[in-house]
């Protein structure tokens, strides 16, 4: 070593009074300098020394921020919220790539189809994507931080809402970009928005009763069944499906409002053992 930490700085380090960047320099130096560690042992008591090493170990073992987490922190998002958001499985590249692929295929189906009809494939699939994303963002099946969330002093409803806002923001943003690729349909191409909010809110409201996977799955199956029934009953044959008419949009808005209110009333149930216990445990 060509230099050593001064005794004055070592005393300040032992008292926890050494400020950055001197603190960082001392931490890095002490990991490889036995001489300075010996001096530090002489100028501090054992309890303070153990606390200092624990602090050093914690800093060395702390996970490095990814680019997305760092961007959120710089934007003003608190550290713990940014970590929860970036740990959301559906915000990773594989999920986003799958969503983009589905939207691209549905947009092509609408763009290459009959321009006299609504982009039915796109309108049918777009509301399901945010619902599926919310289903995969909370629960023991795919969440890598689920065990930590179980023991953390965090309201289950708060965690779910943080993840839901992130998924909805991403999903609706991608759906909105896909809508821009269908300019020939005008406002009809936006008819997926209210059904998407209604399906997501309904899936969340049913989660305390059915669980974080079964509830969105049941809502998704119900949506598909509704579309099939609407397709069989629509007149004229090439007209829009009932959920994408003015009346259907009104029903979607009402369902979204009702399910949101129900979700608020049931918010405390998201801390129940059935939701926060990993699958397969007793």
C-alpha cells in the first residue's frame, strides 16, 4: 500500500462520523490493508468495530441498480418503490416482447382485413393484455420477490397497486402505440380502453375470493365467452361487436367503476394468509 488512512480519519470512521467520499475510500482501503485494520482495532471498541464491519458487508453485498431502477430513482421514485417496480416479472424483456408480438399480429390482421368493419382481433386481444400482466405480477408463481413481500411490513394491497399501476401504464402505453397503426378506424380503434380497465378492475376485485391466478383467468374466460356470444348475435353480420358499441362502452365504464369501488372495500383482504402464503405451503 502506498498510503494509509490517517488515525484521525480512522477514529471518525469508528464513530460513524466519516463522511463520503472519505468514507468510501476508507471502506475500500480497509478491505485490503491489515495495517489500517489493526490501527482501527486500537482506536475503537469491539462493539463499534463489529458495527462498522457489518455496515461494510452490507454495502459490498448490496445489489447493483439496473438501468431501469436507476432511471426511476432519478425521476424521483423512492428507492424501495423503484426496486418493487423493476422486480415485476411482466416488465422484463420477455413479457414485453410477447406483448409487442401479439399487438403487431393483431394490428396486421386489422390493417389487412376489411376496412368496413372494426379491427375485431385487436379490440378483442388488447383488453386481455393488461389483465394478464396484472395476474402475473402478484403471487408466488412468477414473482421473484414474493417471499420477501410475504415477510415485509408492506400492505399487500399497496404492493398490488404499485405493480398494477406499472403494468397498466406499460400495457396501455403499448396498446396506444398499436392504435396509432390503425388510423383508418378512427375512434373505433380506442374501444379497447374501457373494456381493459373493466377487466383489470374486475380481476383484482375477485382476487381475494378466487386467488391471484384464478380470478384474472375467470375474467378472461368470461370476456372470451362474451365476445363469442356477441359475435353470434350481432346484426348486421359485419357490424361491431356489442362490447365496442356506445352501449357496450357504457357498460364497461360502469363495470370498471363498480369493480374499483368493490376493490377498495376489500383492500384489507389482500393481507390474508391465502393470498400471501406461497403455493404448496400448509
